[in-house]
C-alpha cells in the first residue's frame, strides 16, 4: 500500500511539470487536477508582469549608483585592454574575471561598464548586473542576485519570458526564492532562445558574495560546461573580485579543463602600472577641487600634489581617505607643510588616523561594534535606540533625535561609516578587516600591533553587546503592558516600537554566537522572554514570524521556542527539569514537537540533546535512564522530524536522526518522503545517506525508479547521473502512463539530462503507443540541440508513431489532448494526426532547421508508411514552398 501511494505521488509529481512547489512551510507536489483547476492566466502580458513583480527584492539600480562615476580619463586601461576586447567581440559564451587589489576602483569600473561601455554599439547586448556588498545580507545572497539578473533580463527582453518559463515560475513557488540552481536553469533556458541574442551578466565583488562566491563559481562553471555545447547561446559573464586564490582555483576546475574563462589580472604587470597612472589622474582632479573649495594657492596645490604622488602603492581608497583627512586638517588652520608632513602612507594608517581623531572614541567603538556584528544594517533610528539602551535599563525613552544621532555617528566614526537610505554601513570591506579580530590575529599581543584601532573589535564582545541590547529591549515593560492588539496592524506596532523588529528577529542569532559559559549567564533573561504565559512572548514571536511563509504556531512551549532558535544551553537547562510530556508536546497549529522544530532549523547540538532526552527514575529502580524525544513522531501533515531536517539541508542533523533510528521512507499525507524531498532539494550527500540506510526490502527498485522520474522532471541532472551510476535502475523504465525518462527530458528540452541518458544506454527508438518516441517530442519542442543529440545516436527516422487520444490523455488532464500538434497551423482535412513520421512533425511546425537536420541524417521526404501524408505531400498542401524546395533534392524519385 505504501509503495503504491508513493508511486502515485511520483506520477502526479511528474505530470505537474517540475512537480514540486514550496507552499506554506514546505514542499508539496502539485497533482494534475490542481494545475487544471488553476491554469496559467490567458493574458501573457499580465502573467509576465506578475512574475516580474515577484522577482527583485534588492534595489539593484540604487546599489549600483552608490558607486561614484569615474573621473574623465580613468577606466581607459580596461576598455582598451586586448583581453576585454577579445571577450567582448567573441561570438560565443564566455567568462571574463577581472581581479585587482582592494581600493583599486573595481566597483567604479563596473558601474562605468554598465552605464557607458557595454551598452554601446550598433547591436548592443542585453546587460544585467548585480553589485555584491559584504555586511548587507541581501547583497551577499546569490539567490537575490540571480532574481535581480532575471528581472533585468525579462524587463529588457520580455519575449524571453516564455510560457514555459512562466509555468516554471508558477509551479516553482517558494522554491525559486531559495534555489539558485533553478534560477540558473531559467537563465540558461532564456539565453538559449533563438531570439535572445547576446546577454551579458556583470557580477561585481563576487568575493563579497556569501562564502566568497564559492557557490556562484561552482554553478557558473557548470553553466559554462552546458553552454559550450549549446551553440545558439551567447551568454557572457563579467566578474570582478580581489585576487583570492580560492576564486582562481574555482574558475579553473581540474576535472573540466579549457572552460571559456579569461582572467584579466589588475594586480601585476603593465595592468597595475596603467591603474596607477589613472589613480594619478584621480589625485590631480581631487587636489584641484580641494584647491578651489579651500582656496589653496597654486604653490600649495603643487606641494600637496607632489607629496601625494610620492607615496608608493597608491589606491583610489587611500586617496579618498587621505584627502578627507587633508581637508579636515586644513580647516584647523594647519599649514600645507604640516598637512603634507603627516600624510598616512597606507589605507590602514589612514583608517587608524580617522578613528584616532574621533571626537568621541567611546561612542565610535560602540557604533563600530554594532555595525560589524549586526545581522542587517541598522537604521539611524534603530542605532539611536541601541545606543540609548547601552546607558542602562529603562533608558529607551531617552532617545536622541534621528538627525542628531546621524550627525554624532558620522563625527565619531568619520569616513568609516556611511548612511545609505537611512541605514548605517561600513565604508569598505577593508574597513571590517582592519577592525575585526579573527582567528589569525587573536593570539597577537596588542602591543605588537602598529595601530591603535587595528583588530580592536572582538566578535564575541560585539555579539554579546547586541544580544544583551536586544534582550533588554524585549524585556522592557512596554511589551507586557502594551502588547500587540487586534486594533493595530503589525507594521503600525513596530513603527511605534523602533527596535522591536531587529530585536525580535535577531536576538537569538547573536546569542548563538556566544560561548557556552556566556550563554548560561544569559539563561535567566532568555527564559524570561521565552515565558510562553506572557503577552511579551506572543508579541515578539509574532513580529519574528511575520517574515515567514508559515502559519503562526499557537501553543508554543518554552522548550519549543528554545529548540527552534537553537539555544543549546537553555535547552540543556530545560531538559534537567522537564517531564516526559514536555519533551513530546506539540504546538496547536502544526502539531510539531520541539525535536521537529530543531531539526527543521538545522540545529545539530539541540537536536542531539532532544534525541538524548530527559532523565527518568522509575519507581523501584535506583538507576536512572534517559528517554529521548520520539524520533518518528508525525505532525499534522504526517511528516517526521527527518523530513524537516532534509529540508534544512543540514547533513549532520540528517545523519544523527538516521543513526538514531529515523525511518527514511515514511510517507506524509501527500506521498512525500524524506528521500523524495532530498531529491527535490538537490541534496546529493543527504540522498546518499538515506539510500545507504537501507530501504525496506523489496522497495528499493521502486523508490529508485520514482526518484529517477522525479529528478528527471525536476531537471536535477546530478541526481539523475548518480542514480544511473548505481546500475540499479533501468534508464528505459516506464511509469504508469507509459512515459520513459528520455521522453520527459526531450519534452522539457533538458539537453544536459538528455545526454546523460544517452550516455547510459537509453533507447532512442523506445516507443509507447499513443505517446511516441523521444525524437518526436524533441521536434515538437523545437529544440534543435536536443534533436542533434538524439540524431548522433543514429535513431530510426522513417517510421510512423501512433498518437491517440487514448488512456494517456484521458487520465492525464495536464496534457489535455495530443501535445505534439498543439500550436500547429491548419492542416488538410484528410490529415491523420494519429500516425505520423518525425519529418511530418517538423513540417507541421514549420521548422526549417530541424527539417534540414532530419533530411541530412536520412529522413525520406516521400516516406508515408501507415500515415495519410508524406512530408513532401503535406508541405505542398500546406503551401510551405520553402520546405518543399528543401526536400526536393532528397526525394527518391523525381
């Protein structure tokens, strides 16, 4: 029974065309009847607008324009460089990686390329861009970057947002907000459109993307592998970064040599000299401006310019910082000699001088601790509350006006911080590296440091400050005495309570960064804000939950809250006093246990504690024993903790649960299992763990088959490859509708998966009555590359497939009639749609290129077989004169 249900779920998933959607708090398979009841809107324009409206979550234009425009005469070295011209003039896909040292103007160059270089010419390409920025979460997120890229692409070229891609957006649901892989696939499919033309994607500062851009680089290399095989794609990438060796190695994978990737290094050789010369132009322009604003004489300007040009290793960042110090020093009535005698020689020296000249060093340290450790940039208003709370309990009411706080912050920190859209940011990534002590510098004595402020900020101290500040805010009497009521919206309430949004959503994040000892010291305060009997708790938790796609979990216990937020020391404390009933208590909405919540958030240490459980001392026994949480406990949706652990993608948690006895094939109410969710999430390591655990006897082949169909329909080439390499699943296996995986890959136009099946002995001549063969579906798709790949295997070409409105179409509402003839022009009344050859299909769809391919590989234009028309006859009757002329040389008789 379980196997039958799982098989049915897989079939439904397959015919939902990508079959998975993140709805609510998890993935749900969409059955064909659901798609039929909720069709894609008829108005393509309206639907495109809906998709576009959901894509961007970052104001990418504003973030680009934060970078200044270049001084005239700069950026020329790059625009005239042979490697740039080679990449720019190439007719094929490729990557240009530009590296240079910090402060050498990479972001200014990137803006200049977008604004004034790449979009010029008689046939300009479609240019899309994203500027990564460390310290701003949404500007470190690869998924957000790709969503912005797609928004720009489909805004400039709306015709590329085809019905197929719209359907992928509609059925993809929440998964598209999390899956960079799926977004890459959409970008790739759009670029392969015959009318796409040249597309350039510029990513600035990829080293400031999460994990220094490792995932971006990995997927970019994978994309290059594909696009080299797809000749109709002209998708180009321009990347900028600092010269990290990890990026260099990532862009030159040993297993795939000769990828079309060019490295233009700006940190060595003539390129470095060219940059240096342009920096001198920048210095001259800035000195001239200072001379005018500060009324310097010609001699004073000359003296200042000579001194600046005499400093070695000049960078744009150093010039910017140094000349700001110069301007402020001149204001103090210092002579130009005094100014030039004390110029900082390096960026670090300039940083230290700026903070050493601070008007309020104590405030500067507090602000910089907050800015460097904050999960997201604080607004000026939020900073004013945070600073007020530093003065002690009850000081929330003593908040300085926003304007004054902004001015005080700038005076205390100088150029170290900047305010953008009322949010406080660090000036540059190097500013963070200068301030924050890391593992490499932690053992270096303070007296050995050349600068007072260098590595002066300890991350744990900063997180402790913010954890205490957030918790202190949540413990203010106002949240208990004036809780969120029915007469006020959440946005109105948080607008009144300025620091509530940040505190509610991030207090636990800062607490988790602390040592066990420090966490223990905070336990009384943590237990106070997690007191589920208080209105304070429900108020801040609702604020936190407002950004999540799931229904608010009424009936949370304190143990659930501590488990969900991953507070190891608090959970340990609660388990010492907990009863068995507390351990397996469920919330009132989702009916999930503390273990389920912890596993779903990927908190390994807490999950381990809950699995070990509470200490019990039964009557008549002196020796106590430990009872853990029920590991296979099912929630309202029939899902065990393991399913949620799989969704979190945390391999350690999955391993722990499986080791402790979690069942890997428990089905939920919609037929999903931990295994099927692992496939949908593309978690290859987790899939291996679950498969190795031993599926119940007699069901392994069925599960592997279902996984193969799921991975094929979902487009997960890595899982398809892994499953076929096990040699335990037949690449020509059929599902209950008679479809084989190769036909699905052809129908979806997935060249990569198609090639994997062909390399693994998939039968190109496999035919199912009423469905046809893989070649038929590739022709209908109009995918020339897929047709080529199949023809390389020398399939039979002169045959007639039987297409019927039979069991397949009656039982699969998604198909809604024979798909191979949808979108065809009117054909003769005597035409028999049920029995036709591949060449007839190409003629029906007026596909000249594919018709030519078929003819060159041996398709006979006068072959009729059991059909009503030969391809030549059909072309004549349809008035397709161009196709008729194309076929004449291949006729067997004149």
